[in-house]
């Protein structure tokens, strides 16, 4: 197992003080220019988090986001490089991968006093707090028309290394409980910028789904003295029916109780809490399997598959030690012409009904002819 | 407090054996005709439920639903009355409110052996079971162009009485754990039939959200010896900031930690487990407040508001005694031209970010000019 820290980015500042980080492929040297746009001051602490006593979940209230950028014309894309520093969010003639603080964040980029602790909602009263945390945008490529699936292995691995860098840095902030890297791809799920990019949310709380999964894993440890997710992975690897692809270090499968018409989970074969714990070979394998799955996705239908890609990461906090890093990919497309909508059963009651058996979608993804892939 | 059993429906059968129930306003007499359509046999037990070990949630797999009716032309509406019995799902010249078993159910309409028990997922292995339960369609009116908000009070109360009838009947089935009445309204949330209608799902398990809320309420009872939802209701009623409307028996408010751009909860002021426990005055009040809220919804924007209406009901089982019947209404519309999409944070992590403060949307709904209402 080789340790790897990944490349160090070149840092610069945008006109309103937000941080921007340039990650470069070997042999490339980032060359940030001054950002000369007349940006308004950043709203400080315009975000609030509220505790829902009925469910035990935190909800973020970020009113300023109503004015965020919405489907700009291609020549005003905020993620394309801007050599003049006058047009986009990336003041540079070119770049490989770039990360910057979101101009319209769901969670404030402000830093709390060092003694900030999220209030404990124990007294039965409504509880709110300032919305500390951080929201970053990660642009996967300077090519406006690329997609993650179209990146070559080295470039995709650079994205993975950028995710690792941000995970390590953001988990080190005392107010951050969880670092969530994700990609929303496709207008069908509400994406307003077509330039290939993802987002990174550093939440001051555990997200509800993570909390549920950790609760289940803790109970499983008490009952069986094994890791829940390792047991699930071993069970899937013991037979073929829901396997999509993989190698000796990484496995991609459709989960037994998939909630979405297309859903694939990618696990490293060794339990780690997050991306920073993987060694170089495991990172290369994860990158290859991830690209393989995304390529299979785009072979399912005549058009590119809309998807959400969600990196489930955990900190090294003892309360999160049962967490098993993995990627969950899901799509709302249920046929070439139809989407799944999250209506009453799913949206109101979290009770998912799926129209597709997990085994049938696994077989379709497994049997994609490599020659047919775009 | 007056007891009320509500009207008894007239029962008939559709061509493939599904049950249909006609609920009539005073003075009206349902007159079902023979359903002469050549319908194929119903698929028996084509539904399966699977337990997700990672989250503790059940997921229903109903593959036959891929072929369900999708945006039919208005002259082929399956919910309009069909005097000839040859065209639609409702073989009658007219009707007030009708309920029938869904032709494309998410949960099988079959009845299990009397000793059926949902398997306990305790042994760490994947657990699946036949998808017992029942899915019904409720048409609110024979008028294709009506909406729930356009019904007069007596007609809306008839819908409420039909909900009560179905709740009582379905909760009496031993395989049913929860009866969920809901309405999806609007193409923006994927509604494929524009005729005003709702659905009723009788699940063999508690839905994940209900389970979470009961867990919270049980913990609150242990800590405070009071009912969690009664405390939340009292807290909201003690000040105006999130109140929308109400009367001495019913309260409508935007919850403190609302997850949706428009979200309203309607509670009876007295704790009951489900609709069948309300008395006649409470039912009239609930009906009036519900109509009032829906009318306010349609006054927010130039077009009708898409919404999901979800009736949170509990059985009289001791494990559900902390449940407090209420209605949760939510909309994805965040401005006149924009929708909220459930993307990475919400869909993958259940972590909601809202763009609208609960107090501001409550004020907008509270201040709707009655004269401006459609």
C-alpha cells in the first residue's frame, strides 16, 4: 500500500475574496490572472440551519440563493476560463481542474468563533443556528462540452485527487462534520450550468441519510461484530446477479434494494472512511471503475443519462468509524422517454417504489457492448 | 363531540375483478353500469418488497408499472365517467366521488394467507417478501377540469369521508401497517392524468418518514412525558409568524424547519391517530381549512401551484400511539418560473436546502387577498 498526498494546488483569490484552487496535470503550470470583475461584497452568514424536531433532521435556509445563476448562455459560462479575468469565475487562460467557493452558497463560507458548537436540540424548543460550513464548485475540465465520462484516466484521477485535497482540508475545520462531494448531471435533474462540474458541501451536521446509515452500522456492529457495509459488499461479490463491473480493488453493483430506476454503488474492496485513506493503486482502480460505470450509463439510451453521483464519506471521528467510503450513483431516467418523479410516496414518506428490478438493470449495464460506448 | 361513520359507498366490480366504490352526496344515487372492456387478467403478486440493510427502509419493486397509462388524450381519460361502460375506469353516467383499485399497483391487491408476517431482517442477509398491500385511485369529481380547490365544502367533505372509509377498511386488513392518502397535483411533479384525483396506498410496512417521526415522538415522550406533535402545534399556535390560517378546531402553519419552497402543515387542534377519530365538527373544520389553504396556494403565482398533499395517519396500534394525524402539503415551485429540483444534497443525502424562509412564505400565504382568489 503506497501513501499518497496528491498534488498541491495553486491558490488565488477572486474579486470578492473567495478562494480558488488550481489543480494541474503533470507538466502543466497554473497561471491565474487577476479577477477584475466588479463583484458585490459577499453576504456574510446569510445562511441559517434549523432543527426539525419532528424528524431529527437539520435543514439549511439560504435565502440569497434565489438569485443564483440560471442557465446562462454558453458565451457567459462562469466555468469557462477567462484569460482577461473579466468574464467568468476562473481568471486564467486555461486550466485542468479548478475548485472555488460558491458565489451563492447554501452554507456560509464564514468561519465561526473557535468555540462554536452546533446547539443540541434537547429542550423541546425550536433550535436554529448560523449556517456555518462551506460550499465549493469543482470544474472537471476547461472544455465546456466535456463530461466526466469523456475525461481520460489521468484527468479523472486529478479530479479524484482534488476531491481528496478538499476532503482533507475541509474535515480539518472544527465546524465541519461531513464533506460531501457530488455531481448533478443533466437538465432533467435541474442542472443550470452545462459545463462539466460538481459541488462539494462541507456540512456542520451529519446529513440525515448518513446518520441513518451510521445508526444501522452501529447496530449491526453490536449484533454481529462485523461492519455492515463490508458484509453487504461481500454478499454482492459472492454472486453475479447485481454486479456491474469491477476489478480486484473496486466493485460496482446495483444494490439489492435499489430506490432508483438506475442505481449503482461503487465500493473499494477495503474499508476506509473516506478518499484520503485510499492508496495510489486503489485510487487508480476507483477512477477506472468510475469511468467505466459512467460510460456504461451513457450507452443505455440514445441521449446522455442524467445522474446524481454522491460520495459517501466519513471522518475519522470514532462516532463515524463504521462508515465505509463508497460512491452512490442514481438516475431518474426510467426509459428512453420517461423520467421517474419523486411524488407522494417518495417525497412525502421516503417510501420508494421502483419500476425496474435491480437484477435487470445490472444485467443491462453489465452487458453493454464496449464497442457501442461513446 | 359527535361520532360519525360517514356514508356507505355503493360497490361494484370492474371487468378484471377490481373493486370500485361510489360515494354519493345526499340525494344522489350511484348507478354503476357493467364494465364491458376486454381487460387482461390482473397480474397476481407482481410486486415485491425488499429491505435495505444500509438504511433500514423497505423499497417496493413493481416492474409491471412501466406500462402504466401515461398522459392520455382528454377523450380517453380513464377517470371520466363512461355511461357505456366501454371507455374508462368508471362505468357510470356520472358520479360524485369514486374509489377503485389501481390497475397498475405498486403493491399487489392480492390477499396473503392469514398467517403472513413481514419477515424480520435480523439475520444480516438480504430480505425480500411478496408485496402485499393495496393501491387505490380516488377521483375527486366527475368534472375533468375541476381541482380539489374548486370543490364546494359538501363535495370536499365527501372526499374526506371517502378517505375515512378507506382508512378504516384498509387498516382492518392484517397485512396493512399504514394507510397513506395523498394527492399529486401538476405536471411539474410528474402527474400523468390531469383529471382531479388522488391515491391511497396501504403499505405492509411503516414508511421511512413515519418510522422516523414515531421514533422521535417516542423519545420525546420518554424525555418530556408529552406528545411531540402536540408540543410543536402549541408552539406554533403561541405566535403568528408561521401561521397561515385556521379556526378553533384546526391550524395551518408553515413548519419551523420547512424543507420545501412552499410547505404547509394542517393539524386538528386535538390529537387523534387518523381521520376516523375526528368528530363531525372537526371534519367540517378540517375540510374548510384545507380548501382555504389550497385556494391560497393557487393565488401565489399566475399558474396553479403544483403540490403534493400527504395525509400522515397512524393506526391504533400501541406502537403508533404517539402519532398525531395531520396533512403535509409541499410544492416544488420556488418562483413563478422556477422549480426546486431534488438534486445531490436532497436526493442522495436527504439534506434539504431551502431558498425561502418559512416566515416569508407564511406571510405571503397569510396575506392573500380573498378577493384575488380564484
